[in-house]
């Protein structure tokens, strides 16, 4: 499976780029492209990086230039999202720092954005909401790695009340005008029909470790991160293959640190009888519910 993390110094944040696998971008199929695109731009301050007839790419500043995070493909003929089906639980946008998350919280409050929940997960502080078509969203900031790794090296996670006032105060009253440099998709949480079948794909084929195991859910980490992916059956127990003409999650891009990581996953897929598919110059695999995972090196 993926490599264990090296011990983190106190105060050091997890280095996502060093992990064997991390999330690149997420692609959603939406019924009202203009409305959903405007929502994410207003919510997070994402920039339009590219667009065409029926599609838009949104992103944020990165150290080497704009970084695509979210692709939206519009089709008004799609069936509305059914949250009982396999697919997306939420896309989680990782703020670079806690003050960034505090500023974003102030922005959300001032804009009257409807929030659905907030939690302290020990590994992170997280706020939850949905886009206009029901796609789940998490906006979060990590704590330093030493704060959530036990002496044995295990990941400690929990769901505790969030001190929203302290988080807001961390923003120091500064405005959140646009996406900060370094905003990324930190993880994607999926709805699956069966947790053990999900383990068979995301752990045994792709090579993630199970960093935490909750009732009805597994959290998958690469390189020692608390989770770049997760899968639960809380709304979707027993779900079959995802309907092909339904709005919602279309694909997840996973970025492999190097070609060897990608090729090892493809070798395990071949041994499991899974056929890779070409996608945009990369290769992709389908999970047991038809979800498309693009492997980019």
C-alpha cells in the first residue's frame, strides 16, 4: 500500500504534494451550468480558467500559476441528483491556513450563505454546505500533523463541536475577497453501496491505506494523510451502479507522485480484472458503482 509518513515536526503541516496520491480536480455534471458556476465563484472566489460550449473550469492561484480544481459540465436534460445513489457525498476544499478558513467563514456569514453543519475533527476544522443542485461541499483547514498523529503513528479523528467564534476570530476581521493561493481539493468523500467493496477498490487496487474506519465508512489516506478519499453507506447502502444520465459526480482526478505509483495501481487493477480506459491523455478506472477515477502522473 502507500508509504508511511515520516514523523512530522511540531507545527508542520502535511505536505500533500509529497503523498503518493492526492486529488487534482473534480468534475461535476450539472443541470444549470451558469447558476452552479456563479455559486462556486461567489462561495470560494474561484476563477474561471477555461470555458467552452457547455463546460467551465474553475480554479485558484497556485505557486506555479492558476490550478484547476473544479470542472462543471452542463446538460439541462440530466436527471436531478438522487442522494440515495452512489456518487458524491462532498467535495472538500482545503484552505491553506486556519486564518484563511476564518476569513472565509466571515465571508459566508456576511453573504448569507446557508451552512448545514460544522465540526472539529481533531485533524481539521470543517464547515459543510451544498451547492444549488445538492452536491455536498466541505470547506476546511488542517491542523498541524503532530496534533492528530498518535505516538504509534496512527491518525486520530473524531467529530466534535466546532468553536465557530474562535475560528472566525482567527480571520482577524480581514475580508475574504478571492480564493487564497494554495487552495486545493483536499479530499473527496463518496457515497458507496457497500463499504467492503469500496475497500477492495480504493485500498486494494488504488493503493490507499485505511486511516480510519467508522461504522459504515472508511477513510483512505495516502502517504500518511488523514484522508484524500472516503466512502460511506449512510445514505446509499445497497446502491447499484450509478445512473448514467444523472447530475452529480462525473469523475475524480488523482495525481500520482510519479509514473511508478500510477503503474503499480494499474498492475493491481489488471490483476483484479479491471480494464483501464483512456481519458484526456491519462488512464482511468471505474469503481464498483461506475465512478470514474482518472490517474494522472
